[in-house]
C-alpha cells in the first residue's frame, strides 16, 4: 500500500470513528509522518476469525477500537437475526480488566440494542466462565467477552459464544465472519445510546444478585463440601491467590470466603489494571507471573498457591516440594489435569469396572496420563483438537446421549469440572483444587505425593512444548515446508527412537476432524505432536516422554529422551 492509499484509508477511518481518543491517537501518527506505523495500521483489516478477533489497541482498520467493535457487532446482529427471525433474541456481554474493555463492551451493547436485540451486560468485569454460565442460564442466543486473555497489555479482543455457552464453532463461526465482513461503513450500523436502550428495556444490567447463581452452582459441584466445614482441617492451611490484576479476584475470593477459606491475596495484584504493572505477561503459565505469589507463599507458609489470568479461564498452581530445595513446585498444566481427573474419578467412587456412562475429555496435546487414569476406571476418555470449544462440543454430545461429564482439560492450564459452563473455568477449578488439597491432607498426604503415586501406578509422564515463531512470508513458507516434508517422507526415527506410528490428521483420521497436525508415536511410549498455529507464523512441537511403571531413574530417562527429541526438532528448524 503506497503512502497516498494509506492516508486515504486513515482519513476514511477518522470519518467513521466516534471516539476522539482513538482519532486523536491516529492523527498524531499522521502528523509525525510515521510511515511504518501507518502501514501497520492500514495494510490489512482486523478480521473476525474462528471465534472472534484479537488485535493491538489503537486507531486504524488493523487495530481493535470502538469502530471495529461496532462493525463486527453489526455483523453478529445480522447473523443472529437471520438465524432466529422473529425471535426475542438475547445476548450476554462480559468484559475483563484490559484497557478499553468496558468501552468496547458498551459499544457492542449499543449496536445490538439498536438492532432490537436485548442485551444483558455485566455491570462490572466478569470472567469467561461466568459469561458462559450466563448465556446458558438466560437462554441467550449468543454471548460476547471483551478480552485478550493472557496476552500483553497492548492487546484486546472480542470472543463470541453461541447459545450452548461455548465459543462458536462451524457453521456459526464462518457465518458470523462473513456477515461481519459485509459491514464496510459506519453508515451500515444501527445503534442506541445506553440510556435510550435501558429506557426501552433492551439493555439489562447483570449485577451481584445474578452472580450468586454462578456461585451457588460452583458450590453444588463440590465433591466433599463437608471438608470446608472442618475447622480443624481448614485452619491448618494457608492458601495464597493472585488474580494478576484480572477478573478472577471477586468470584474466587467470594466463593472461598463463603466456604470459610481465608485466602492470602497478593495485594499488589488485586487491582483491576489493564497495564498489568507487576508482570511482563499476565499468564499463570509463566513462572515470572507467579513470582509475587510464590514470595507471599513462602512468607505465610502456604500449602497451596494459585493464580488466574485476566479473564480467569486459566489456573496455575504451585505446591510445596521437598525435592525443590524446600520451595514450591509450579505444576504444569498436564500435571494439574491428571490430578484433577484422578481426584474427580476417585472421589465420585468410580471404582475400576464398567463406568461407561461417565466420560472425560482432553485436547490431543494434553498428557496421556489423563487418559490412562480415566480408562483404568472404565471411564471413556475422548481426545479433541486444540481449543476448548471442541471439548464443549463433546460435553454437548455426551449430554444428548445421557452420559455424565466428569472433567475436561487442556495442557495450557485450562480445566473444567462442571457442565454448567462450556469453557475453561479457573474459578470453579480453584475451589476444586482447594478441596483436593484438604482431602489429601485429611488422608495424610499432599498433592505432590499423590502425583508421585500416579507416576508409580501408571508410569512416569513428562511433557514439554517448543513454540517457534518464524516471522514474515519466509517464515510461513518454512513452516509449510516442514509440514510438507514430514508428510512426504515420514521419519523412521526421531530423537534416536524408532517411529512406531505416524498419523496425519489432515486426512481426518483417529476419529478427529481434518486438521494440520502430525503425530509420531515413538518406541517405549513417547510421542511427538507437530502443529502449526492457525493464527500466527508459529509452529509448535509437543513432546511427550514416558517410562513404564517400575522403570528405575525414570525422570532422568525422560529428560534424556526429551533432549534427544529437541535435537531432532532443531535439525528440522535449521
């Protein structure tokens, strides 16, 4: 795009944007004649993808701002009305602590109300799981969450949910995207002011009274609620929590308080701040984000440390570990998933045998220890593609077949132990993890000791992820070349281990939809999954190292195998 076209695009944006803050910001860029910055803001348009959109905050068609939010929301409104003509449609909207989240939420509400759709808008920031719950509880046609999850503060995003409470899947995702793409001008947008919408009864505020319905649901999902009433038990344990400046703060503290659990909250991170001033990345997967919580944990002698990301759909936990110099061990998402699966099945008294009416769900890049635990008890374990919306699909299918959902998990710190929510739920999972800690303590051992028990019983599982960004057109070409070469000549060995099975999901095998994913089973039970990102110039390698039960020095063997696999990955990349 040449300079003249960029300037014309910028002027077009300025003519449509109503928010003076974004207009003023873009005018400054133009006055400074920052050609590179202007190009980045206008060389393409920010688009609605498979479940929404995410972008840098700022003025321009390739940024997220009130104008882009209004355009996409008009497309969503058109799609809803075309799929439910004549219906009294409802949409629920929530937002997190990110910069401009509330403004974007109100902009979306104004457009929906202007199209005759009733909006239920949370009056303060609320996490993803509470939005999913509200969509189902209010029988809404759709839901919107304004969030960029765990991304840096310069980002915000817009995620859409359908009537089942899950992020949109085909055909709705594609239909909404096409509908949004047709909105090319602000003249095509119908909207109302919040005051007018509220007066007409098409804008309804959801407050703390509605939140209590979610809190009650979480408490009902407890397996052993009596543990929380045992003061001789709960009084002996300190629990540290950090919301990382996000939306988990109120619900996590409220439910724990109701149950008699006094949390030690990281005060410096207990304020809603979209700049996330105390962390580089507000993601509990990142050890750096948990640093302040770990420091507080050592100070109070915590038995459990927990952290949630800004939209409270991811949960990270740390537990005391004697093997870690008397400090804390940050559990991986795979380890937490396995512990939750084990706890939910054992405490539901599902003994080994025919429990075929129960089922668990995990993504295909989540540890197979989760599967082994379920199947040992006769519980069906289902693999899905990456993305919790696919786990939600399986929950819906199981529900339709009269089956009982036990739990779902993704290795990226996403867990669910109830079917009233259809996305990752760090809030309810945090409460289950506290219950799990209390149960093990009552029976004389710790969470980490239970994990070690699982390794002794099922074998030692260790997982790691290599995520490589290859920028630009050359990077995308390199990623494509890697996948193409692996398909043309599947390796007979990888990391010095024989490849016993090679699966190409682009052919729609293994009971999964077609996807750009390759799976290599290696001798001894180890595994490698290769998956390019669908939204970024990035390729991911998921390494699964395994040693059978009884193997001496299993941890050391897994480390050695992991290093060997990493060496072969390096050869692919360079």
